[in-house]
C-alpha cells in the first residue's frame, strides 16, 4: 500500500511540475524540500531545461542548489554527460559546486569535462574540482600528468586555466 501511495505522490508531483503553474510549483518545491525523492530529479531538470531563462527555471535552479540527498550526485553527472542536456551542461556543472553534494568520487569525470569542454564549462568544472576534498595521491598525480599532456589540445584561452588547475592540484598533493 505504501509503495502505491509513494508512486501516486510522485505522479502528482509530476503533474504539478508539468502544469507550469508557477505558484503551484513554488508550493510543490516547499513540499519537495521536506519529502522530495530522487525520482523527481529528472523532471525538475527537464522543466529547468525548457524554462531556464524564465522565472520558473530560476526557481527550479534555486531548488536544485539545495539538494541534500547524495544519490542526486550520480544522477546529476548522468545528465551532465547526456548529449540531450548539452544546452544546460554548464549550468548543471555549476550546480555541482554550488550544492552541498559531494562529488569527490567523480574527480576524473570533471578532469575530462575540463579538458573536453569550452572555456565557460571548463571554468565550472575547475570550480567543482577546487571544492573537492578527498584525493587519492596516485589518482591526483595521474590526472596532473593528463592535464599537462593535454595542454596542446586545449584552446588558447583555456591554457592559462589549465596551468592554474595543475597548480591547484599540486597544492592538494601536499
């Protein structure tokens, strides 16, 4: 019985989200802060993607910054790596350093994002890496080398940022 109620609750939440009624969504976000579920994250991101420049998108982004459930970190990374969400990739990466979720175990993912993304997205990936606390020394050394090897493969504007990132990572070795 409880599972049916949970599924019904999630379906009701989705109906409110896709109603695009700002006041109803404001009320829903208050409820989600208390009893939210990772099952609704994809819906929140989809609505954000559709309305990112409007009040509704800003409202949802503000909510996403406050995510507390660590399970959301892996889901956010899936959206970041999904080509269908390329138009909001930079904003999703920005969420990663603005939220209290821990992304330390995704260190190498953010190194790759840094190397392979445009300048603006690389800045956001840099910020995520900078906020990380736990590093395996060997993993850190390998990724410093990876960055150094790729200095010739990044745009001119990213080269100085790459050098800064290498210096930040070297400091974390100490």
